């Protein structure tokens, strides 16, 4: 059975895309690991973002963003559709940030939200 790969429901800024590609090379991420975007319970506002590299699971939907394969648990898509991931590299701030149109409330750190 062949797997259907759809266009990603999330977007990456050029900064985020570049940083992720750099991490794949620097950390020697295995070829069978892909970008995982998701949510989990926790954080000040109820849900926290997941961003990392992982192998595919049965519950995953597979998406394509440029040349990156993106994994997302099928049950979490409703929380993430339309989200933009950015990478900030400034004097006071360095890291990934999430601009999620589904977030009703976010915490001050920007990594937790409620919908």
C-alpha cells in the first residue's frame, strides 16, 4: 500500500527552514527520521508544542514542506493547521517560535497555548 503525502498544513519561515536543515546536518539526523510537529498536554496555557525529529508512527499523517517530510499525529492537526513556525536569532531571544491562528490564549513564553 502506498502512502499519500499531502501538502503541509503548517508553514516555515525561511529562517526556520534554514535552521532545521542545519540541525539535520549538524546532529546527523538519520534518514528514517523526519520533522515532527505536534502538541502535548502541559505548559501554562494547557498545550505545549512539539518540534523535533522522529520516526513515522501508525497514527501519523505525512506531509511535505519543500524537501522536508513533516510528521503530525492525525488527531493533532486541528490544533496546528495554518500555524507558522519561525526561528529567531537575536541578542535577547534565540529559538523557534510558533504563530498559531488556532490559539485562543498563549502564555508569555510562547510555547504554550489553549484553543
